[in-house]
């Protein structure tokens, strides 16, 4: 009897040890972390600095999360144009997009792109991550998305088939602009005829003579192969555009606070990488465009600046008062405080 009891105890001990080393009860086992794949759509090519910067963010995410969180890219409007992708965010069918058209969520975002506000990228970075932008984010959240970071579209320049040196040269000039009041009002003030259309339609519009010219940063001019249908780059640098990295609010709420924090850190890392890259590569793009046969024209920037100020007196700005004055003065304050 005693021998049987000893054998039973030994068997129970073996079972207990096996159970413990196997991980205990189902209830006590730590849950396996779910892999998160963030779909990111944008309107430019896979070699554009948007995707280069967010590739750096992806590396950061994968390293810090042990590969649990990653980003999947959908460039070149694979998921629709900028408007459609922003609608997909609000509907919760797309996690993230990069766009310069934040005014589709709130028209007041266009004020950040009004003419001749910034001299350098240090000022720009400080505006991007200022309390002013956090206030703007509150209105985006109400529309079903949120800003998780900002990038650069860049300093914009006018391209054309004839040289443009002063504002008077734009009189009656049909110029393609994005669907942004900043560009529309600026070119109205300069005497041109702004024609808003998506970037994807621009090449054909220039080729067919629907518009006489357009305005974009050098990177977009090169990647869009606009050198094939335009001759001159007129160095106006009239507007600096922000690019907004939006995340779906409904999908954001499904992330843990820790993952939300990590994602914002990664996006900021990738964003600043992109802005610095863009600054370092401006001269490279200028050289490549010259190699493609484009000529760079010096303009009377003081005359352009003076003429463009009429945009600040436009109906668009007046309709946003008193909010417009608060935002514009807030931008000026951050710019002036930046050493």
C-alpha cells in the first residue's frame, strides 16, 4: 500500500511539472501580440521622398516593435486620388495617407500654405509641431481622421513654355493648381487663371494645352516628367506646402496607447528624415532638370511677394475670420521666434 502511494505521488509530481513547464492554465498564458499591418496610400511614385521617409518610419517601427508592426505601401494613387483616400480614412477602410490637401478636412489648413510665409525649414518644423497644429488636429478628429505627423511638399516654382520674370507675365496665364485655396487665391492675386485639378491629370493637361503651366516643387516636377512638356522653371518659391500624414480615427482607437505612442515617434522620425532629405536634394533635382533641357529663370521675388499679398485680403480669408487672423498671426509668431 505504501509503495502504491509513493508511485501515485511521483506520478502527480511529474504531471504538475509538465503542466507548469508547458505554460500553466490557458487563462494564465500571456496573449500572443497581434501583428499590425498599416496600409499607407499616397499619390506619388514609390521613389518619391514621401515613401522614402515613411520607409525610415517603417524601419523604426519594426525595430522597436520586434517586427510586430509594419507599413505596407500603396503609391501612385493605387487606392484612389487624395480625396478618395481621405474619405477611406473617415470610413475606416484605410489606415494612413499622405496628402497636401488637408483643407478637405478643414478649409483653414490652406492658411498654412499662404504665400511667402517661411524662409527656412527650421521655421517650418517648429510650425509643424506647434500647439497651433495640435488645435487644428481637433477639427480633423471630428471628421474621422487625425494628424500623426507632417512632411514636406516643398517650395513651389512655376513652370512654363515661356520665361516668367515678373507678376505681369502671368496675366491671363492658365495655370494648374491643386484643389487648394492657397494656390488658387495666390494666382488670382498674381493675375493668372488658376485651374485646379489632381496631379495625376496634370501631364496630359500640359501636353494637350488645357493649361499653359503649373507650379510644384522640383522633386514633383522631375518625378512627374514635366520636363517633357515644359521648358522653363521660374524660381518664384512663392509657397511652401506642408504634407499631412493622416490616420483613420476609428482604426487609431483600436491601437493600444503604447502602439499609438510608438507610431507617432516613428512617423516624426521619418518625417524629419524626409524634410532634411528634400533640403539636401533640391540642388540635385535642379541639376537633373537642367540635364533634361529645362532652363531656370531668376524672377523679381520682391515684386511677386508684393503682388501676392492681395491673397490675404481674399474672400476666402475673410470668410474664415476671426479664425483666419488668429491662425496667421500664430504662424508669424512661431516664425519670428525661431532663431
